[in-house]
C-alpha cells in the first residue's frame, strides 16, 4: 500500500498540511481545450466555471431526463437513493453514469472529458457520479468539506489527481443554495480529528459529520483567500469543474426555486482506488467505483442530435 501522504481521522487534533501533489498534471499546457488563462485560474483558485457549455436544446433534454430520474426513484428504497434527513425528499441519486441511457452518454461527452484529461494529464474514468436535488423551501445544506479527505480516508484514493464536474440542470441563483467554494483552499489539506466508524457512508451521505474542518481551520482558509467565498451561480447548462481538494459547501434552499446538478468525478486512470487509508472496509461500488475500471473514450457532438438518432 502506498504511503499515506494525507493522514486524517487519526487523532484528536486538526492539522493543516501543505499540498504535496501538483494542481495541473499535464506536462504540456497546450494539449486540450483550456487556455493558459483558464489553467492559471484553476491552479490559483481550484475551480473553473463555464456558462452555457451546453446549449438551450440540450438543457431541455437534460431537464426532461432529470424529471424522469426523479419519478423513477421517488418511491425507491435503495442505498443509492439518498433521502433528506427527516423526510422522504430525494437528496441524491448515485451511479447515474451507469444508467445505460442519457446520463451514461453525458458522462462521456467530449466537452467535459477533454477538460478533465487536460487538468489531470491522463486518461480518466468516473470514480463517482450522482444527481443532487435541492428542492425549493426545504433543501438542506451540505456542510464545508474537501471531497478528497473522504475519498482518501474511506475509499483509498492515493493522490490529489481527480476533478469534479458539476453540470447545472436548473438555474443556480445566489439565493437557492448554490455551491460555495473557498478559492485557493485546494493548496492545503485539513487533517480532521475522529475515527471513521464502520459503514459511515450510511449516515454521512445524508449529513456529513466526520471529515469536516473545525471553525478555526475554516477561518484560516478564508483568511488565506483574502476573505473571499465564491459562489457557483449560472444558468442551466453551465458547468463547474473543481479540484478534488477544494473546500466547498452549500447553504439550505429556502427559496421557491429548486437547485439540481449532475455530478461526475473524473479520476486519473493511474490514481485508481487502493485499500482505504482508514483501515476500514471500502465503501460500496455505487459510491466509489472499483470494478471494471476503464479509461473513457470521449463522445463528440451535440447531445440533442445524438438523442434524435
């Protein structure tokens, strides 16, 4: 097993560790759709947001598929369908990239896969996918966290060589619980206290309580960012890419407008999951893909034209 470069949940104290992995992994910055300006922004801030990467016709198809997925899962009682704490409202539906239909094809779309390949300097596969639903008036918050902390400790992701891609399926406003990110926070790893219990995912997917930073660490990260907390707002069809260690979270949604995103995690094919660094059993396949992992062959073209064929 590889040396644990980012130990966490192994004591009673929080520690802030300087990042040991590069942010941009490509040897050449000219191999891919991103400009040097894009790459510099990502390296410094830990995210990139592109408005309307998908056109209006494609967005309409996405919304229909979103509604269909909601209806298919609203009465399903399964581990991969996560409900809001204290209610029967859907919070997340996992493994959408294995639906054998629309979202599987969307996950291979060249526009997003090529960005992931350029950032990670490698062929990629999907480590995790899900649709997040945040209904109007009652959508709950996602507390501050680094995804990599959980993926490292509970799944065995060895290095920071993954990127999350969030496709906006409904307009994200400042007031309906958009994702918030702390720019530059990806340069530091917050090692959290506590010990991971068995099958922690059963509660953490509803409300994460382990692997979250303490208040002092959060203030320090925001201070390092010059007091900035950025919000990923934009119309449906926009796409957010954020580095696996970027500290992020979102507030509850008390507006009338729902917020829904489809979420693909692209991991370098040379950064596949090992044994969890917690020493516990790996999380289930629907949360962390290990089986039959193969590099993605990107699919080009307009989604709407392919659907019509």
